[in-house]
C-alpha cells in the first residue's frame, strides 16, 4: 500500500480513513497527501499615494490577500476500474458548490482553514496510480483555533481573546424585559446598536398589544368554523376537528375525503374589533414522502364577515416535498389576482427537508399589508419570502373581528407525520408621535449581533433595518476586552468566537 506523508480532513471527511485498506494499520490507505504548500506567511496587498515634490509615497491601504493551499495527493486502486470508482468518490467529496468548508491537516490538528477546490493539475496516472495537484482557495486567509462560548456574568464583562489576531464575535442577547434598544460595545466605542435609547423627556410607549394568543391549550374554546369563515375554494370538507398534542394545534380527525382539502377548522371572535394589527404564527412540519400534501391557513374577517386576508403554507405537489408560502390581502386569490402577495407564482421550495419550521407574519398598517415567511434552522431564517400590498381602494379596511384556523390534507393522500401550528398571536398596533419612543424588544426576544457575517438578527430574522447608522461590526482585540451590554439588566448575554491566526 501507499505510505502516508500527511493526512487531510476535508468538510468533515478524513481522506485516509475514507480510502482505507483492509488492515488496521493507519498507513494502509489507498490515498496519501504527499505535500501541502500555502500554510506559511500570508500575502499582503498594499496601496500607496504619491505627492508631487515629495520623496517616496504615503501608505494608504493594506489587506491580506486570499490564501491558496496547494495540495498534492496520490490515490491507488486495486485495478483500473477500482481506481476510476475511487476517483469518482474523491470528486464527490471535493465538490462543494459555492460553499467554503472546513479543512484540517494531521500535522496541524488544532487549526482549521475554510476553503473550496478551485483548480487541479493531473500529475500522474499510471499502473493503477493517480496523482493530482489541487488548488484550494481560502477566501478568508485566517486559520481558526479553539471555539469559545461564554456567558456574561454581568452586563460589563472581560472577554479574553487568546488568538494571535482579532477575533470576530457573535453576541446573543435574550431580552428579560421590554426595551427600546439593545447595544453592545467595547467600553463606549466601538459599539453596535439597534433601536433608540429614550431621552428623559420622551415618553416610552408600547405599540403592540396582544389581543389573542393560542397554543392549543384553549383551542376547544374556539367555535367550530363554517364555510363563511373558511374563504377558500380549495377546501371541500371541514368535518374534521382541531385539538392539541400538548405542543401546538393539530387536526384530529381529518374527516372524510372529498374533491379538495379536508381537515379541521375553528373560529375565534375578538372581544373588541381592531384596525391596525399584526398576526404572528409558527408552523412545524414533518413530511417524509413526496406524495404527502397539506394546507395550513389562517383567515381573517371583519365585523360583517368580509375577508381581510389570509396567511399560511401548503404543499400542493405529489412529486416534491414542496413548501409554498401563502399571503393574500382580501378574499382568496390565485396567481397574480388582486390581493395575492405570496403564493404559487412566487418562489417556492421543492426540495424541503423532512422537518421544517416556519415563522409567518402578516401586518396591516393603514392601507399597507405586509407579509413575511421565514424558514427557521439553527435559530436563523435560512430562506425568506416577503411582499407588500397597498389597499389604495380601501377594499379591505374593515376592523378585524374573526380569526379562523384551518389544518388539512388533500383528498386521500397520506397525511404527514406532523402538520402543526405551534402558536398563533394577534397584536393590536398603534403609532407613535414625535415625542414618543416605542419598545422594539419584548421578554424572550433574542437579538444576535453577528460580527462574523456582519448581520443582525431578531429571533432569527434578518433585521439590518434596525441597525443604528453609527454602529459597527467590531472585532475583539487580542487579549482582554471590556464588553458592555446596555440597557443595564435587560438581557441575558452570551458570546461565541474562535481564536484566529494568520
């Protein structure tokens, strides 16, 4: 067999193990790394400005160039055909599309590079031996060491960066009380900030007042719905019922099959009708087979049972695990009909994971209807849909009075393992005046200041629109950093970062 000089772990796959031989010897592998270049001194790019009558130049700009790792590896096969199969497997491992992936080397076990294969040069292919030179480009020239996650013992804490370069932190602030802003800083400067600190002469106001909340615990108090409140020609049967599994709202039973959707529906009447409102809900889905279909919709009606709008999600394909966000102002609409904002004509997802979690929001503020749907994964919205409809004719301006929930499946198709509304909440919205500052965060809200990817999230949703103009995505200096969280006592805070090295 081949004698190993180096070993490389690429995107979590240790190559010597992936192409191991039949013995237990660590050197008994069909693949070896012959050499690795590019892990030494990083290249710097400098620019200069020359002035008339002056000797030399002024340095104006300096940055590290991308890092290129040149790797030579040798692969062996038991036969020519076996070699071809092993090359195919190597190609499968090395192709990562647009994604940069972690890379480690055996002689540098505590350092990680992030890169992707950008070129190759065949060196040898003879007698069941294939040798190739790989060019791996690391857009980020730094290498990374130990990762740290630290919980702040108090609002002012010392965070120690033990690397040999500045570190890029991710701060996560979980609100313990209502607040108009959130800020993280190194002493007073630099800082990152969302919202607006309230001046002493400015009134702090709450612009969101919850008027309905349901997580399944009181769904039996909702009235059985009728087709007056299920404004949807796709629904043919609502003889099922809505109940709870202890974690949210589920349909059981679904009722007999018909020509369209069958399921359960219930309606709730608000104690007082409201004008401007916000609807928030979370849908939790486990669907393992392409032929499974479902439809989850929330229908809103005014005091005279006129439709105000709809918000939901569906899978209307038996060929794909499809997710289609639905958002309409006014009555049911399809295609590009009046009021439809999200639906079949908007981008949808055909290759969904078996387990998917979605956050959905609908707002009406004056004539403006806004819709937002985000797919949640690892506390972040990895895919989003949004849109706006302006009700210039005041067609859908009646005060919100009735809320109807529907969860169903198509005809006699297999029912997914889980189609659940985790919770549904309605807020009455009010506006602020010049001398008022609104709360933007409430207990349980999570603000993420991601100084690595230069993003700000609130409950996983990208919210760069809230960023203060003077805020920056600052790094942690080498050594000790005095980090301050404000307002005082408003958050539980943790920070994560990895040591960086040039």
